[in-house]
């Protein structure tokens, strides 16, 4: 029978070795700021090498600040 802790440790080491340099960045901003953030990311993340990543711009239908209860743009 396989020891689950040993199996889990093996998985974590394997995952860390493969993905430790990958970053996911999520930014929520006003519509008119989206291209500025895109330009900033491109300027600082571009290496010209495989794996530079992709930028996706999509809409947020609704935002609510949990602490204040502010909604919409005021939640940002």
C-alpha cells in the first residue's frame, strides 16, 4: 500500500519543479485603464522567449467591496 504522505510530497516536489516560475496576475480596473495596464505588463514582462505569457482583457459584470458594501466602480 502506498503511503499517502510520501505520494503527496512527491507530487508537490514535481509540481514545484515544473511550475515554480509561473505567475498569474489578475488586475481589476476601470475600463479606461485597461490598456495602460496592458502596456505596463508588456514593457516589464516581455523577454521575447517562449513562455512570456498572454494578457486577456475581459469584463467584470459586478463588483462589491465586502468590508464597505460599496458597489460598482466605487468597490474598486
